[in-house]
């Protein structure tokens, strides 16, 4: 895979993201697929953050550890990230009179890395420009080194700042011209060659996983969203709130996660499609409400955005450590569905499906994401908005049918697949009781052994029906692999990138290569396809971003299969393309 990577590093609040976002938009429009990855500390300002773009003419869904261009806003980047540059790469900095230690200088010379000092302050003084224009100046230098035109960058800047007046636009243009002049004088003949562009990327979208998930919620008919800010679920809440006037949705920032879960549950009980989102510690607080929805058989949708724990852990980093939490959280046994998004396509497609499953099986659905998916920048084709149909299951709305209902129909233990009739409060129908105590078919408290057994069996029958309804995991790459990789969630993109480079395809005899079995629906778990594949493969590898190999634990629990070979990572960072490529090639 031909890829070019650039990383912008500096303190939070210095405009690191703005440089990356402008470059991403311009390169996508020029015919490149881009993938953006952010790292930042849990501080509003200060700390050390980065914005990395990986660029290719092919589909690209991951980042690599080393970059072609490193841009540092301060000396901390020169200290911390100097070894992140490829052989023959470029470092651009704006720290006057900076000198690397002797050992670093030797390394730079050996790797033939060029170091450019950009005299930002001097250039801005000559332009009589404010310091904030330094970001556009830096962007123009990067843009020039990538072989792009000044006019193309000016078009992007006018688009972004044109509404603020022509004077500001012209000041930005002056900074762009100064950046190109600097590159021509100080970096003559220096450039980073991009592969030939592919027009297919020009009209695609650039969006984060959180934005894609928000669009999926809207497309799925969500009319109410409640949440409490907690990284990395906050970007979803922010996007939904920003769209409130356009969608007419009700969006509530609750006083805590317990309230958010209760508000979502109440809205769903009244027939409104609603969701709530949080991260690990917030989800802990929501589990009592999750259990309540289990016993009253109330459709409910929880978004669980993972980050490393325990406790506060690494609040602005990524992990896949909450799978067992999602499957086993909340007291008692009841039906639930757990699924995970993996990219911008999943984020859109699976939200309507989460609502459909919740209503069809009258059960909680937990949609898992993580910081990496939530905040990564994807190049995404236009969504097919004709695919999603709203399925509301056994919800009775017909006036004639409503009048025929009996209170005992609501929790009827003889209902087919345990899915009984459901009707909404205020309907022209008999009332029933929905409460957290064990109840009889009409919802009245009943603690007899016979009733407890009947109601438990009723609720758990839904798990069998749900399992039958869910699709098998999807196999990518070779369909008759000698090597089988198993994973879930955000690892999908980097695994697909890695196996593209590792295998030329099946052998002439029809077997060979690498296959990737991707689990989207994690609970209830289907293992039939996995079991068939493992009987024929020579090597099976589990890839996860957690310490225990939690997907492997669930697979073993459900099938008895113990996947011995594991590639696990749990430092708060995702797998990088070259890192995973080398681990799989062993």
C-alpha cells in the first residue's frame, strides 16, 4: 500500500487540529483517501497532543507509527516525536535556535531527515499579522511540500473564513503566499511525493465516527437523546445537540448518567425512539436502569464508548476493555443484545438496527464504540438512506386490536419466542403495571416459585430468538484461509489494511492467504462459522485492544474453543498499520 503520513504536534489549544483538518479536506478533494487519528491528554489546554493524517490513493483505514512530515508547534514535539519520522522525512519546527543533542543529530543524519526551522514570528511581523495566522502559515508550508498549489489552499481558506469578511481572507492569503515563498527559498527541491490521485475519493465525505453515529441515530428515527459529558462519548452528544434545531429532536444534558439512562428509558416506554450514551464509569452508573429495562421488557438503546480503565484510567485514550462489562453488567439474568461499530459505515448502519432489535425483542441493546472510532476521521462514501426500514416489532397501535387486549397479554409467558404484545401508555387499551419486582402476566407483584420460573423462561426465550435472527460474523480477505484472524470493533480497519499487504490472495489450488473474521454482533454470540473455519485453518490469531482477550473468553465460554495465539495491546493506543503488519508476519 502506498501511503504518505504527516503528524502535527503541539500543546492543546495551539491549533494542532486545525492544520490537520484543512489538509485532510484539501487532500480528499484532490483525489486521496485520508484517515485521521488524534492523540491528546485529558487537559483543556497544555499537555501534548497530535493530529496525524495517513493519505493514499487506495482505501486506507488506519495510521502508521512513522510519518513523512512532522510539524512541531513547540520544543516538546522536537523532544518527544523526533523519532517518529521515516527515513528521508522532513521535520518542520518554529522553535528559534533549536539544537538537537549530538546523538539525535547523528540519527537524523543517518536517516537523511531534513529539519526546517520556520521563522513564524518574523514572517508574521513582516505581514503585520496576528499570531493566530501562524496556523495558516504552517499549513501552507506543509501544503507546498506535498506538491499542492497555493490556489487550492486559498480556496479552502476562503470557504472556511469567507463569512468573516474579505479583509481576514486577504490576511490569510498573505500568510499562504509567505509560506510558499519560504518553502521555495529554504526547501528548494524538497518535497514529499504523493501517489497518483483517484477521482473516486473527491466527492466522498469526511467525518468522524461520532458524527456518523449521530447521523445513524437520526436516520433510525431517534427523537430523544440524553447524556452526560464523558470522553469519548461527548462528541456524539455535541453533534446531536448541534443538529437539534434541524432535526427537531429533544436533546438533554442530564445532571448525571443515572438520570440520562432513566430519561431514555421513560421516552422509550412512551414509544419515542430514544438513546443515551456514556463511557465506562458512566455506564457503571447506568446498569441498574439496564436491569430495570430487562425485567419490564422495555426497548432501550445504550451507547458505550470505551476508554481504558479501571476508574478514571486513561480518559482520552482508547481500549476494548468493556466487552465483558457490556455482556455481564447489571444484576440478574435477562435478554440483551451487544453489538459494536468499527468504522464510519457501521456507525451509520447499525444505529437504526439497534433500535429495530430493541423494539422487536423488547430488550436493551448496547452499542459499543471506542475513542479510536469515535474520534478518527474517515473518508466515507455517501450513505444509502433507502436501506433502513423502521421495524417496531409487536407494538400494538391498531385501535381495534388495542380494545381486545387484556392486561395479562403484556407479560404473557406463553407468547411466541417470549415476545408478548406491547402497547403504549395512554392508548385506548387496558392498563398494566411495569415495575422492577417480579410480576405476573399483568405486571402485578408475584413472588411465587411457579411465576418466577415462568417469567424467567419467557424473558430468556427471547435470547434464543434473537440469536437466530442475528447474522454470522463476516469473513474478509481469503474465503478459504490458511491463517484466520479474529477481532471486533475498531481493529477492523487496521487488520484489513495489514492483510491487504500480507497476502497476494488464494493459492492456485483454491486455498491459502489470510482471512479476517469480524464480529459485529457480540452477544448473543454465534460461533458456527468460526468453528467450521477453524477446522480447516492452520493458524488462528485473536487481535484485541485489551489485556485478557475478552472476545476470546466469550468465544471459549460459548463454544469451548480456546484461541491460543493472541496479539493484545492495552496501552491506550490503537494498533498501527506497520506494527500489526510485522506482528502478523511472524
